[in-house]
C-alpha cells in the first residue's frame, strides 16, 4: 500500500511540475508583464484619454454634471462655483513608469496630466465650444458679405495646450494608488490656467491626503488663427453671467477682434503646432468640425442645464471676477516667467 501511495505521490508531483513548467513559459511571463503594465501598452494612453473625454460629454442634455441641489465644493470641501470645481481621477504607477530610483519617473507625470486635464476641459467647455464655433461661422460670413467677399471656408475649432509647469514634492512608489485633482484656477483674455495636484489618499477615514506634486497648464482655443477668449466660452457654456453694464464696454473692446475674419489665413498657414496632449490623435479628439458639433437646439439645452446648476444671485459676475483675479495673482509669476525665458533665449 505504501508503495502505491508513494507512486501516486510521485506522479502527482510530476504532474504539478509539468503544470508549473507550462505556466512558467515566456508567453505566460509576457502576458503577466503586460497585465502589470497595462497603462503603458500601445494605444492605452489614447484609450484613457478617449474614455475621460467621452465620459465628460453630455450624452443627454438633461443630465448635467452639476445637478441642481447637489453641493458643489472644492478640494477642501468648501462651496464653490461649477467653474472652480475640481475634477478628480485615480491611477497607479506600473513598473514601466518607474526609473532607476524605483519611483514614478518625472516624465510620466505629463501623460497623466493629459488625461486629467482632458476630463476637466471637456466638462467646462461643453457646450460652449460648439456654440461659439457656430457663432463665429456666422460672424465670419456676415463680415465677408459686408466687405463684398465670398463666404470663407469654415474652419474647425481646436483646444491647444500652451505649456506645462510641474513641481515634484514626494515620490510615488511602484503600484501605489494616487489621485489627480484638476481645477480652473484663472483665465485671462487668451489663456485658461489649470492647476493639477497629485495626492496620496488618506490612510484612514477622516485623515488628510498627502500632496505629491503640483502642475500648472494653460490652454488656448483657436478658430483658424483666431483666439477665442475663455470668458466667452464659459459664458456660452452657461457657467458665467453677462457682465454688468459698466463692464461691458471694456469686455467688448477686449474681444472685438473675435468678430473679424480679415487676416485669418487658410488652415495650412495657421502656425499652430500642437504637442503633448494636443498632438496627432488628441488634436483630433479636441478638434471639432461642423459634422462633430451637435445641433443648436441640443447645445442650448445643454447650456440651460449648466445655467440651472448654480445660483446667479449667489455667484454674481463680480464674485466670479474676484475669484478669477485672485487666481490670476497666484499664477502671475508663471505667466511672467514664460515671457522672461523667451526673452532670455532670444538674447
């Protein structure tokens, strides 16, 4: 009996070793490596970007991202306006994103920023980009008729990344979970400034999150070579009220060039080179032609949903403007630095 049991035990061991040997093949190892580094597989960055882009578009006009009655708060839990609400996503650091120090490589922060910013910008510029694009097409047509010229060729409207600043505070270890919170901190006549914070989640309920890195990015919206003011886009999205009468003259003066088609070259002469988040595939995602823009009725329904999600009495134009100027003072050094670096290089 013991001999039979020994034989069976030996046979079971052989079978087990055979199974282990088959699992330890290079194919299994390659599959395991791919699963552990799925974030770095070819086209997965494109998938992540498209996922958050589509996920932040309104598939139904009556389903706004900021439902009426739901508290809108900032990263500290304080009530705020929809424009200043942060958009958060999570991620991890696979092995292929680590450097020789075995923590997240500094270059990989920018691919995460691409995704985080896209989720935010899609949310706040919808449906404003579509509405403004249609308005500008009509303005261009009317300007051409007035000057006795033929109707201009319609150009797509695109969202372009201008620059990114990133400051690293603490390391992110392999496979560690972290959060990215992006929010609009301010805007001026040309640029929208977006702050992104990389955070380590609290270790326990009620605990504090740990700041891992901060980044500042700026976006510009173009229609051909024409720059569209961020305030116009936010107003078209239903997030900003019209300015008071005493401020309208200055606002109209600042954006007067937007209604002119004169000097707008063909698309091949636009002089816009999109890189990073706005390169090749992403430019196509954030590039909207007439066939990609919903009808005016749908856009207006989306705008109304946004307008109904906040109180114009609580958030007057003056209060929003005060918050914009406060944020602009925060990023003032970044704005000046960009110009100074360009001047230094030109010398």
